[in-house]
C-alpha cells in the first residue's frame, strides 16, 4: 500500500461519511521505521508524522526538519513526566495526556517555556489494565481538571482493544469529545481508519499500511 493509496481511501471515506474533503488529517506513524522507508514518504510531500517515543523523535526529526522544512510532529505514545520538557520542544501535538500529574507538569512547563503543544486526552475505552489512558468514567472530571490548568486541550484519543469491533469504541470516544467541547478525535489505524472516519475521526494514525510492517 502506498501513501497515495491511503490518501485516496481517506478521501473516499470522507465522501461516504458525507464529510468535507480534507477534514481528516493523516498522521503517518513513522515509529521504529528505518530512514529508507520514511524518506520516500517525506519526498512524496507528507508533513504530518507520529512517533511513540520522545528519544526516537529527538534522534531523527531535527535533521529531517532541516532538510524538508516544517514537520507537524505528533507524540502518540505514553509520556513520562521527566521527558515532558523535551516533548514540548519537539512536538506540535501530544495525544497521550492521561493523568493529573502529567497535566500539572505540562501546565508548569507551559508557564516556563511560554507555549504548549496541542493536547489530546487519551481515553482507555476498553478499560484494559495494560493500556495507558484515563478510564471513560473518569474522563469528564479529568478533562475539567486539565482545562482549569489553562492547557490547550483540543481533542480525545483512543486505541480500541485488538480483538474487538472498534466501532463502539469510536462512537464512545466521539461522545466523550462532544460533551466536553473537544472537537478533534484521534482514532483509527491501518486496519480500521475508514470505520473511524465514519464515526467522526479528525486524525487517523496510519503506520504499517504506508511503511510496511515494522522490523
């Protein structure tokens, strides 16, 4: 599957869902992908990328940004508080705000640095113990708490359980976002992004369908 194939499928899914063309942002998930796979995607004009680890992004993207110009970089993986400052300097968006301590750390650093990336609250819609994210029952209170810290919350994010129908999880996330005034929905990956678009996804995170399976 190529980048152009994925873009065409996104456009078709937007049309099927009765949504405006270009209403969905494709995040090309370049985590753990070798340079020889990422560079052709950059050369094809893709400028929105997702990484799971701060240290991996720091190793690769400053050089590529210098080569290709401004990159819209999204942190998708869990963020440790001791990496928060570096993350805020590297990424334009963070999709994994999931606990009060991290919210307080980001708020303090935002005051020091003078800016903060756009933030998505990660919701553990499947209540999976091994997975990061705030539990759905706690999401409204946590969003209110983070909003009170003057953080730039823009949306919500989820990763549905692997062996379940993702549609109810996407619908649940959309409901949480709507009732909390967070319009951006980060949901849908290589196997299910079209279903996510049908449920209102504004950001889809596609890795293996663009780059091939991770080595």
